[in-house]
C-alpha cells in the first residue's frame, strides 16, 4: 500500500476546516474519481454479473464510496447546522 505524505511542497489542501466553497471543491476533487471498472471474473465471483452495468471496455461499473462517506460523516458531525442550512438554500 502506498502512503502519501505532506512534504511541504505546494499549497496545503484543507478538508477538515469550517465549510466553504473551497473545502467543497477540495472534497469534490478527490471523490470525482471514485468510479472504477470491475473485471467480469470478479463480478462473477461475487454473483453479481447478471445485475451489473457493463461498460464499453468489457468491465462493469463499480464505485469506491469511502471518501464520499467520510466527507459526509465528518461534515454532518462537525458542522451540522451549516450543512442543513446550506443544503436547504440549494433546493
């Protein structure tokens, strides 16, 4: 497993500070690449081949949601009143 470190090069990217448009963009940048292609043999091994969404390259649609869920858990636990009001304004 590869480990990522902040080596002090370039601007520091924030994820866990008071909600803002910049923080939302930072989270968006890491969750936008959560969709993956799952090989047919893996889908078959999970018994999900028949219900999967097959992509043009022969793989099946998959999504790694860990960053999205962490984002939501942290934001709702820490900034619930802001989040509730922010989403209400965007409806």
